[in-house]
C-alpha cells in the first residue's frame, strides 16, 4: 500500500547540518500530518517535528526549535527535516511517521505508519 523511506542520515560534526528526507511510495499522504521522531539507544522515542500536509502548520520539540525545520513537497510526496547546529544529543535514529488527518500530533501513538529509520550521529 504505502511505504515511507527515510534517507539523508549520516555522521556529522557538532555544529554541522543534515537534511533528512522521507519519501512516500504508493498512495499520497495529502490528508495526513507527517512527523519526525527520534530514538536514542536505551531511550524512549521522542517527538521532533510535525507538519500538517493539508494546512501546512508545524510543531517542534523545544529541544530543536530554532535549529530544525520540517517542510514538505506534496508534488514529490516527500517530507524533509533540515537539521542545523547539530549537537551530540541529536544523535539518534530518526523515523518518519504518518499521523492524524487534519490535525497535528506530537504523540507517537497517533502515528500509524513508520519508515525504517535513518541513523544520525553527531560527533563532538
């Protein structure tokens, strides 16, 4: 049906930047909020950012505000996460998820489809 594929992760030095992509294959997600979550080893999955593909509203975790930007390109059926001023605590596996229709959510349990994740490692 629908598959989410993240890409763009890698190893970067503190202060550097990465841009993650989440490409959706199959049906489009034009009615669904899309979000980025991350999970560090032995830690809970935490909310990073979300964007409403219908209205374009965004939300960010306090820890990434001013540094990360979530965006969309509905024509390409892709969601991006631009990560600037990266810190060591940003190191995690980053997951793209499909969330609720017509509203944003920062809760993992509101998301029903996930990508395989992409590793982001920030060295210091």
